[in-house]
C-alpha cells in the first residue's frame, strides 16, 4: 500500500488532485516521494526536498461516528513519535510540540501538514532522516546527526504500521487515550512559549497541557487559562 515515486511537486497536492478527480484513495495507502520540488508546510512555508529524508502523504476518510477531524493532527504526531522513538539513542530527548511537530532536543525533526478535501483529510509528513534543512527562524536536526538513520523504504513501512495502529485506536477508543498519550510525549507543563495566531497576534505564557478536545491550554501571565485552537508555537 506504499507507492514510491522518484520525484513530484508535493505528495499532498498529488493526493488532493486524485481526490478531486473522483479517486477515493483508500485508507492505508501512502504516496512517498524520493524528492519533492514544491513541498509545503504550515502557513505557506516551503519544505525541504532533501534526498534520503521521508516525504509522504496518506488519506483518512472521516466518518460520522469518528472523533473530530482536527484531532488527526495529534494522531499523526503521535504516530511519527512512535515510529522514531525506537531509533533514538536518548528517548527522553524526543518530544512533541503542539499540535504535531516532533522535536529532538530543541530542534525540529519532523513537520506535518493536514489539508481537507470534502470529508477526506490528506496528511503530509516530512521527517529529517538523512539531512536537516537550513531554516532561518528555527533549529532543525536530522536523525542521522545522532544515530544511524534508516532508509526511506524501511521507515515508510514502520510509519505506516504506527499510523494504522493509531487510527484504529482513535476510532475505537476516541480522544481521551489519544490526548493522554500525547501529553506524556509532549511539551512539559510549565514550559514558556509563544503562540503566533492565524490573525497575526502573538500570545505568550506557559504550557498548561491540553483540554479534552486536544486544544492547547496557555496559562497567561495573569494566571488565566486560554484554549488555543490554531497557531504556530515557539518554545522559549
């Protein structure tokens, strides 16, 4: 169920186009590129196309009885965490940053982008296995910087299995266990952070966990708690 292509513009864009053309694209199917010429991140950022890194996308068809679609962001982050964790020499250095960035130490190892098409959600994942991109406003790292990184094919199989397992749990048990496990793997409570919100505003405070819908809880300087539904988080 893993389709490899030598090069494409964006695996997310390719799956969105297939859906738009009437192809349902079965769950469990992945499109993985050896290189991407137009990879995208959140808020319109470009994403590195480096050979040797994992760059792939999959689709979830959200049903009426499923948990809210936005919680797939937490699910995807946790699936990558589970795939990477056995490979890390120091597992305690691996942490999720809300909603789904994966950090190794204080540097970004992985990025995830979700895009909707009707009731389908395309989930694009980029993991720095071999080389880290040079990003002006943030630290990045590759798995190869700390250990012998797996090849793309091997990692793709491992990630697909982890994702399938998390998706089954999400549908069977709902949000509560997903959020509980994300909290255990995520940013430690009390960590100072800033949230760059979609309207351009910046909210600062400390991380106070997640609410029961998976929103970030930000403790403001005056002690009030504020639920953050969307935004780009920077750790202090």
